[in-house]
C-alpha cells in the first residue's frame, strides 16, 4: 500500500489515522523536536506527493562526457557533476544532456584541484561555476561557457569538508566547515571576496573529532536559507540548523535516545546501536534519512534507510519509505538538492524500468514520449539518465 495525496493532507492537518499521534513538538523559537520512539509507521509515500512533473535527461555518451564524481547541481539551463580524483567536474546542457565542457582540471597548480566536496554551485547570471575542493583554503570559480579557470577566492579558514554559498551582487561568500576540534575554530563564517571576515560563528559544542568519515551537508532546497547538518557515526544528538547573519539556529531535531561514543582511536567512533541520520529541509517538510551501521570487510557502511517526514507547519511526523510512482517501482534512497528531487540510472536499469513506467507510471504523455525517445538511442554503453523533478513549494 502506498501513500496518496490524502496522506500528505492528513500529515499537514495532523489528523489521519496513519499518523495516529502528534510526534513532533514546536518549541519557542520555531524549533521542532521529534521523539523518534513515538513516530508511527505509515505506508510508502509517492515521490509525486512532494514534487512536480519529472523530466528525463539522457547524458551525452561521448567518452569525454562520462563523469567520475557523484555530487550533482542543477540550474535552469545546466547540470554539473562534481569532480573526483579520477576526473574533473563536468557541465551539461540540461535540455538535451549534451556535454559542454570539463570544469577546470585535476592537478596541483593554480586554479586546479584534486577533488571536490559537496555540490557545485551554478551561477548563470554571473556566468560562473563554483567548486569547493577537499581540504582547501580557496574557493574556485570557472567560466560557465568554457570551463576555464576564472577566479580564486582565498578563504579565511581551512576547510577539510565544507558547504558554501556565493552572492556576487553583495560580494560575499558564506562557508560552513566540518568543525574538526583544534583544527577548525568556526562552524561558519561570511567574508568578502578578498577573504576579510564579516562575521563568524565559533565551533563551540559543535566541534567534532577530526574523523573524515563524518560529513557536513546543506541541501539548498529552500530559497534564501542556508541549511546545515552534521553526520557522525558515534550516536551524537544533533540538529538541523539554519545559518543567518552570524547565528546558527536549530530548527529541527530528532531524539533517538542514544549516547555518543567518542574515542581518540577514530576507528572506534562508531555506535552500532545508534542510527546514522541526515537531515533535509524542504519548503514544507523536514526529511530525515535513518539507517544503522553495518560491519563490512572494509569497515562500516549503512543499511537501507527509512525516513521520518515532519510537516514544518504542524510538527506532525511519520516513519515511512518512498515509492517512485513516476517509474512505478520501489526505491531504496531519495535525493533532494537545489530545489529538486533527482535520481540517476544507468542504461541497463533504466531500460528495465522503462517498460513498466510507460505502462503504469504516473507520467504525462509528453514525458512518456521523452522516455520512448531515450530508449530508441540507448545502448548498454550509454551514459547515465538523470531524472529531475522540482520540489513543490
């Protein structure tokens, strides 16, 4: 059984039987606090409950068009895939999937990088693609038309892993850094393009053990908001924050009733009984991915997640999974970034799913025609297909 529009309306009203009880509480200052043990299970939610009509984009299959990175960014006319140590960031035309150019080059010289972290930022008005390398003190800008190095912004503090926003009109850069204890003294700061700090927020209680298995995330799905969350493996209680004018404000938290494990031996900083969770902020909802550490021969990974979805207006929450009703198939994971839900499929998986999608999927005739056109030219050696749908406001 899958959730329908009725479920989402009920979630907003806080009255349906599938929700059962109020599991979130809005406190002073608009913080929503959720008791995980009191959140009731609900049927799988359709992706279309949260998004508009999807588009299917077959990426260019020329050899030079294949990307090795995994962080995606979207703008009105472009798609950018971040870099890895095996290859540079890639830029594509959103309407056609045509490969346009490499964004910069791998290397150690001026304007080069060895890897990037987090999603790129595409500024069509300024004509710049921004990349933040791993372990860096510089933010790099590249020409959107050519991919050539354009400008470098010195950062006030070292960023082992980070997220950022650039405002070219105001001439400012806002950066959030993974706050390694005794290494990174701030959680976030804003500076001008020359590196002069306008404000900063000390790490304080947010400081963490310098372990690169930890992550810092910002989904960028809510216009005008710099959302921020930290992902750790030790069972730490944390929150989803919004950075604003020199303050970091908690807006959402889930109490999992766990105790943090922290050791100087970084390999021991895993609490196998505590869920690994990441927060996503949408215009109308908070979504938390919840999974548990799984021991592998290489260390620890995570199992299939479930999700807590919380209505931002009422504080009501449900525990659920997602169903990709566009393709009429179950889905293990969901990804939201920059105002979009997106999925990435290799040609074999897409071909397998397409027949059912054309028959049973929640798709318009125009979108079905787009899928059919992709299938006509698809081979096992083709590039990936991007599925992109705007998040409802």
